């Protein structure tokens, strides 16, 4: 079950395309021997952008799949949700 609306899907794909471009930029920076701190700065930006995408997907999951499962008395979804959240903890 996927609870991501078409509008959200479009937004996420735009974000992911931007991240893909940023990642190619980091690759080019390495290939062109750019300053290490500048490369690391871009990597941090990519990680931040990916985190925002992940949090948006998680929000959609909670508001859709989790909410629906709880309404159907499927409490196993809580364990699944906690496992997913644990993956995000750095």
C-alpha cells in the first residue's frame, strides 16, 4: 500500500532530480580536484536534501498507511514504524 498522492509524488520526484544533479556536481568536483571543504559542504547539502525527502515519505506513510492500519486494528504497524524511525536516528 502506498499513501503518496500524485501531487506529493511529483514534488518528491522534483526534489530527487535536484539531488541527482547535486550528486553529479559532487562527482565533478572530485574529478576536477576541487577543495575538500567545498566538496564536503556539498555532500552535507545532499544529505540534508535526502533527509527532507525521507521525512516527507515518512509523513505520508504515517498519515496514510499507519493511520489506515490502526483504524483496522492492525497494531503490528507500530513495530514497523518504530523500526523505520530507528533507521533515521544518527
